[in-house]
C-alpha cells in the first residue's frame, strides 16, 4: 500500500473519529462548529490525497484546471446576479465526461479558488465539499444524465436546492452551535428566492452548455481517453 493511500485511509478511519471525540472533550461549547468544520476539511483533504495518487495524466490535469478556471471566471462574471451562476453546471458537465473524481476536484477547487475573490472563511470547506460531491454524484450518474435531458434538468434542480439547504444547515450550526429547527427553517425561508434562482440557473446553463461541451469532450475522449 502506498504512503498516500495509507494516509488517506487513516484520515477516514482514524483521524475523523478522533476529531469527533476531541471536539466533544475539548470544545464543548463550540462542539458543532469545530467538528463540522474539521470534518469538511478532512474529507476534502482525504479525497485530494486519493486523487493525487490515482491520477498522473497531465492532459486530464490540464483539462480539470481549465474547467475549474472557467467555473471560477463564471462565478466572478455573474457576481452581479446573486444566485445566477454557471459553476454547478460546469462542474456537472466536467463530471459527465471526465468521471466522478474529476468532477469532485473541479467542484472543490472552484469553491477554494473563487473564494480568494469573494472571501475565504469557515464556509469555504463546506462549499468545497458540497460542490465536490455534486461533481462526484454527477459522475456516478453520468450515463443516465447524458442520455436523458429531463433527468439532467432534474439533477440540476436538486443540486441547486441541496447546495442551499446544506449551506443553511452549516449557517445554523455555526451560529448557534446546535441544530435549532426554528432557526434552520427561518434560514431556509429567507433564502428560498435565492435557492429558486440558483436551481433555475443550473437548468439554464446545463441546457446551454451541455451540448457544445459534450462535443468537445467526446473529441478529447477519443484522442486522450479522459474518463476515470
């Protein structure tokens, strides 16, 4: 077993449980805040180590970097329209044609890099994790999503809604250091319009970008064999 694979496994099997235990013992008043942030960071870190070990194809890395840059650029360009962003659509499209691991990396790096412009904070690991998981699940369902436009549209809506709901959950835990249903429902309600716009934007950009990017990725796949 390689050292990086061993470290990645230890993060999931040993370090994460120890972090939870340590949070209970030493951060009692801020248990939820500490543990949720630490878990998000460790989960993403473990995946990065796994990805770095598995992938050595420079062509794949260049394309992931290009798609990440495009996603970051899109988030910045559309910053004047709250919630209306192409990021999730680009992450999903990357995952469809390059696989779930490339989708995860594109999503996670989109959040990390773009937040150097929008502002880093305790929310960054959660955005990295949620966007990364969006790419991962898109890659898992790639065959169905490519073949069925209604399924792709539905996935875009679910992805936008899930992102907003999970970030509202983080806001609740971070603010109160506990899950308070009334606070969570208030956050969900106050962000409902934003959530709607985000879901609609996912659908819009998926419908606009999936076909032209699909043609490009198919040509690249024939030449380089991109799917992981």
